[in-house]
């Protein structure tokens, strides 16, 4: 079946550095991908909608310059956490629908980011 | 705005016990409701869904009924197995199943 691959599964970085997380749809094309963030014991919060060939749509309160999203092809979206700080430590998950309306959402396994 | 409130975990049950995980929602429109499951080391997977009032979603022995009058979508299973140990997320969407609003997740552990 359709699979979304997310890489890396975990990463540790130092404050001030940038980290890139990749989300790939392996056997289907995704014009849209979603990026979520989850703090411990809290809900998955939608951060942004990644749109192939155009700018991402960010949810209220999410810093565009902090969380750069690029959706350069129909199978790849990347989330770059720029100038990371310890408060950015979290679990990031991407998802992609196979097609619009009534298609299942496929989720990546998530990326655990720890900023020291 | 939309929100989902689900039973806090963790929940620990013995094998073959009856399971209920409560989920209630608030929404401005007429949402679709979902239960997602995340097994250890894997991504979220759709477990079941319901798109209108009184619909019952079911899969793998799990069931949930869309109750508009109580704004609830409780997850139930009559006899749980060790393999059901996972984190369960209740979610809603007002725009098909693209943008989801999730609950906090409930970690379920089944002991033999």
C-alpha cells in the first residue's frame, strides 16, 4: 500500500544550528502534505500545509521564518527548523493524502528532534 | 474553533477485557470523525471513521458511533488483545479528511 517515508526518525542538534526533515510519498504523488508537531502529552498540532510548486500555508502562531517548508516535487516535502533552540525540541510528523477528498491520509513515522 | 478531547491515559487492561476510550468534540460545522492508531515504531494509521450522525465506523473489532447529540465518538472493543497495545488518537476534520484536529492521544497497554 501507499507509504509515506519520513527521515530522519530522530536527530539531536546543538542550539543555533538548522535541521532538515524530509517527507516522501513512496508510491503516490502528493500535491499537498501536512506537517504536525506534538509536544509530550499534547495533541498533534497542525503547523502548516505544504503545497507543491507554491508557498506553504502556515497555521496561526507558527513562525514562517523559523520553520521553512519546501515542496519541490510531487513526492517530497521538507521542513527545516532554522536556528534551533531547546524549545523547538518536539516530535514532528508529516502526512499526505493520496488524492483530494475521501482518500486516506498516510502518515510518516515522525521525527524526534532534540535541541541541546 | 474545533477541538477534540479524549480520555487521558495511560490505560492498562488485561487481555480479553472490554475497552472504552472516550472522545468528545467541538466543531463549528459538521465534521467527519476518525480514530487513528499508532503502533510502536510506526506511523499513524486510520483505524476507523464516520462521516455523519449515527454512522458507526468499525475495523479490527473496534467500533465507534458518531453521536451528534452528545458530540461524542467513543472507541470500543469487546475483547482486547496484546497486539492492540498502541496509542489511539481521536480526530476530526471539517474539510474531508485533509486538515485534522487531533486529541492528545491515549496510550493503551494490554497485559497477558
